[in-house]
């Protein structure tokens, strides 16, 4: 593994040290995990998935309100639970 020096501000350093201590890990491992997570959330693959989902929405035009989703979630683990698309 190649190592690189980076400069971080004092607040970020404190957070990094706290996370490393809480997880009994080296700060380098925390940074490595954080960069991978950032890439998963905001990298090209994630953007491609968002594009795919947007295209599907434009094709189908189907969406749900927050209230509809919350009401469905409240049925989880109950006898009233139905798969989302057949919940009516």
C-alpha cells in the first residue's frame, strides 16, 4: 500500500482520532474506509445508478409521497403487511 501525507484541519483531525479510538483502528484505515464510502455514495457508479433510476421514473412516471411510504413502513411485521406495489 502506498502512503500519502495529507493536511487536515484540527477539527477533522480530532474526529479522525476519535473514530480510530472508538473502532480500535489506525487512522489510515478510517480514512481508507471513508474514501471508499464517499466513492460508493458519490462516485461514477452511484451517479450512473441515479441516472438509471431517473430514466425509469421518466418512463413509468410512478412516484409515492412520504406519507404513503411511512404508512406502508408501519405495516412491517404486522398482519396488515403487503408488498408495496400490492398494498391497496
